[in-house]
């Protein structure tokens, strides 16, 4: 998809977002990494840096999901289920290589909320935010990251949440406002077995 030239408005209408003390967001990451909140630079995936972005404008992104099911579908399963007629088989080594970070905030995050209809006010093409081609959303994210209001990140609907859950893309400049309250191996997470049964996913050596 080709993204038409887009200039963010002067007023982004940022929302203050804070994870309640009794609640957490979820991040699945490779267990070999020491820092569960480490970000990639240049960042990959939906709201990371587009290819060719000058080094002095590059940024990292930490992705958080609203619950374990959404995080598992986003970070592990993704679109591998497409065209699989029966059970989707995941390798045991892959599951064992991943850990789960339960994440809270140290204070409010200033996020651009794209979960509702704000894309209309912002004149953003909705398809650019939801498609499997990440270049359009990366281009938009780079413009947002460079905006004078310096947002901390983006709150957006999960492609795999069935319209019920959201994700947060936190720019590396705001990662200090996150805290990891627990770190658990994915295979030991309560609820994972039920999620696998629901989506007909098995794990094999």
C-alpha cells in the first residue's frame, strides 16, 4: 500500500494513559535478552522505523498487549495459522525460548489513541494502520515520533484481538516510565494451555 504524504496536525490530542496498580500489560520476548523492556533500534514491526530513516531520527519501540492471549497471538502465532486445515503445530523449543514480562507504568504515558475514530480527525488512512504491510504504519510512526509534542507512544487496536483488546507501542524515550513487575517463562504462564486449546494449537518437540 502506498501512503499519501501525511503531516500530523499541530495538536495531536494526546491522551494520558496509566496502567492501574492492580493491572498489567503483557510483553512476550526472547528469554536470552537480559532486559525484558529492551527496544530495537532501528525498530522492526508495525510502528518501528521505516527503511532508510536517517540515523539521527531512528528510534526503538516496546510493544505491550492488553492480555496474554493477545500477546501470544501477536508475538508468537501471528499469521502462521493461515491455510492450516487442522491443528497448528509450534515447536517446543520456540515456546521454551520465550518469556513473559508483566508490565505496569511508573506514571502516565502520553499516547496517541487510535482505538476509536481519531484517525478521521488526524486524516490517517485506516488501512495503513491495520494491514500486514508495515511500511505505511512505520512511515506514520516516524512522523509522530518527530512531532514537537513528542508523544510517548501509540495506543492501537490489536489485529489479533478480535476488536476487544488494544496494544501499546511505547517509544524508547518513554521506556523509563514502564516497570516490569514480573518475568515468567512462557511455558509456565497460567492460562496458556486454555489459549492453545481455544485456537487449536499444539506444541511438539
